[in-house]
């Protein structure tokens, strides 16, 4: 302890004698076993923070020259080895004043190790650039991913003036879940995405959890969950087509004493000429109405006796869908649930019924559970607001909370699914959602090729049962089987490549096919396989991590055509 005090004095003396502006990043002021301060040098755009993923988070309070906290973030600062760096942007802080980082470490190593020796001090660097060049062989080529860092749920998706906007749950300071912020990407074709600046950053009401956007005249209005000590709902408005948002001064706009109270999804309901909003609360959904998007009246609750309840209900959506064949429309309530999915962990269930602006009535018996996708990596699915041609386009986060933080990528973690269009079909007494790859995927079809590639679409015509094996030269393989008698499709990824990072990863997933299938479409993109029945009665999304791309295809009982998928990346 004496040594520590003596050392602190020396560091402080150096700091005082050189003048604070000259203290460089390598010279922290050590204040205790788990506490240090660092005076930030001015002039560069970024301070690059070294991350070691297996370490505990360090909490960094960023103080401006008036000793006011302007930002707070959690970073797994490196102790003995650097996995990668993340950029703390300095240019947006007031560069006229000196900036101070007040850093509190957590975890066992902090008590035993002398924090002055932690690798983070030596490895912090100032820079005008941050390199986002792809360094990961698992980064998909035609799926949306963040440039770097962690991503989970798609948020606030909307379409306006030819541009698709996709926000997402984002950690700009590491590739594991933390510091929830709304990242933002835009696309003209739903396939090529341009990264945009951060859209909504944490504030003193909390980090920014999932939510949704609507258009109100010229404004884009985001309603999202502020995750502080409690979860409350907040609003932010954009006057520049969703590029930047200003938070509403009356936040929070909706509060509750229930701990799981989140993921608001508002929409304009033509039928009642008012706004509705659906919100996940524990294991049920609450439905609200409003005239101005600010004041919300609770109208009803849905779900306690319905569907699957083996987890928390999250990320709801509520919309009308057309049944082209029956020439009618029904309301569908989407409910993501975690855990409780058909193969463990996260999955998307839905209910079909009617909605009168106040109450959703499910047309199935309470115990009926319907899943939108029968893979293991399809979660937090929600739809784009205002999609053209009355389409209902959805995107899912392609991962599962059971292992999302451990998948073998580093520079980024998680991709979104390809866009899918929803419709309805009936089988027996029940009406189900049909899920097909959006038509934009056809536009992305490239040349026919002889063997599978790392980014391809495989179309397989079948007459009855079929076996499909995708494999590579190292014997890693994914086995799929369509059983026409049982009316099931299954995918086995137990020998697909790296499956050892989580016990929950190796698995066989099986889907009902609701009648026979004549054509399958498989979309392969480096670390994912999405399988569809061309008519939309079956969808299955699974991650795979082969040590080299699958380059061989064997099909028994069917005829395959392989196409490259065009991507500019
Ligand atoms: C779903 C979820 C949401 C929440 C968000 C936090 O994956 O748990 O309910 O808003 O992630 O990142």
C-alpha cells in the first residue's frame, strides 16, 4: 500500500511538473488499486483504447474541462494482451478544454495486479484515423454487419424516398454486448449497406435499448427504451431523414414499475386514424394508443395464456399481412422470446388474429405456438415501417443469446439476416406467416457456378425426399434432409467446423414443411446458411464457422443450380 501511495505521488508530481497538457496517455495518475485518471492530449481525432476481451469492464467517465461528465462507457481495457483497439472520438468533445478520463477497474485481477503495469497504458494511442478494413474471414459479403464492434437487434427500420434505414443495437467500444447505442446504416437495395454516424447515444436516462421509428410529416420519430436503473420509454426526433436525432425534452414518455418493460414499436393505424404502440412487458405485450406520439393510453394486454412462455417476451411488432390466395388480410403479432426457442435460446414466435385498434385477438387456441424461422440464429425480428408496395419486409439478428458473445469473430460480432418478405398461407385449420427472401435477393443473383462458393445461392428442385450435403476439403460438413413423408426439413451443423466455443452451438434443427416442398433456396455467406422453401412455408437460419468455405455439394433426390451472389465488398 505504501508503495502505491509513493508511486501515486511520483506520478502526480510528474503530472504537475510537466503541466497537464504534456502528460501523455502512457502516464496515468494511479489513485488506488482499481482507480486511475488520465489526462487526454488534444489535437488528434481519436484515442484508441486497447481491449482484452476476457477482462472485466473498466468504467470510463469522460470529464470536460469544467469537471462535468460528458460521456460514460464500459471498456474491457487490456491487462496483459491486446485483442483489438476501439476508438474514443475526441474531436466531438470540446477540444479547447482539457479532457480527463476517470477510470474505475472491476474484477479480481484489479485487486492483485498493480494497475500501473496494465498493458492498456502502453497500448493507448492517439490517431486521426481508425482502420475498419475487414480482417475477419467470417465477415459476411452480402449481409449487413457493423464496420467493427458488437451488434444485436435491428431497430427503428424504415423506408423513405428510396432509402432503407436500418438502426441496430450497437457497442462502439468492443465486440461484446455493452454501451447500447443506436448504430445506423442505409441502403438503396437492401443488400449493400453504407455505415452512417451513430444515431442515438446513451444519456443520463440510460443506454439506448431497442425501439422503432415512424414518420410523422417530415419528421422521423424514434421511440426507444432508455435502460437506466429502470427501463422507461423515450422519444427522439430527426429533421434530416434519420441522420441525426434530438431527444425530446419531456423524456421519459412512458414509465412502469415492471423491470422488463421495453422495445416499443409504434405505428400509424389507418383504421382508427391514431397511433398505436406495442411494448413487451415481462411475458406479455401491452398495447397503447396516442394522438401525438407523446402521451400514450394503455388499451389492452395480450399473451399471458398464449404461445410459448419459457422466456422473456421482447421486440414486438404488430401489422396487417395479406393472404394473396384467400384475398384477405389478417393482423400478425410478432413476439421474440429468449430463452424458450424450439432449439434452445432465442427465437421468434408470432400470433395471427385481429386487431381493432385497442385489442389483439388471437384466432388460434392458446396453446398453439408458431415460429417464424426454425433455425437457431434468428432473433429480434421486426419489420420496416413504410415499406413500398404495401410490402412487409423483415430482418432478423442472426445469432442466439446462448453464445452470441462467444462466436469466433473479433473485429465485429453478429450479422443481420437477408431481408425477407412476409405473407400468409393456410394449412389445415391454421393460418401461418410465409417467409420468402425479398425480391432484392433475385437482383443480387450472379453467374451460375459449378461448385458452392463462400457467398452463393443454391436452388434445389426436388420431387420427393432429398439429402443435401455441403462440405469442404477438410471434411467439415452441414447435412440437410427433406423428409417428404414426415414433412420435415432438418439441418445438422454438429460437424460444420468450429462448434466448440459453446456447448449450445452444435445442434440439429428441424422444421415442419406444412405439405410438400418442390424447391429449396439456400443462401450461404461465409458464416451463415439460410434455407427457404421457395413458396415460403419454411425458413431456417443457422450460423456455421467452417475453417475454409464449403466447396462441395452433394444432392441425392434433387437437382441443384448454384449462383454466385453479387457483392461489392
Ligand atoms: C433483445 C434485447 C431487447 C433489448 C436489447 C438490448 O435481444 O434484449 O429486449 O432492448 O436486446 O440490447
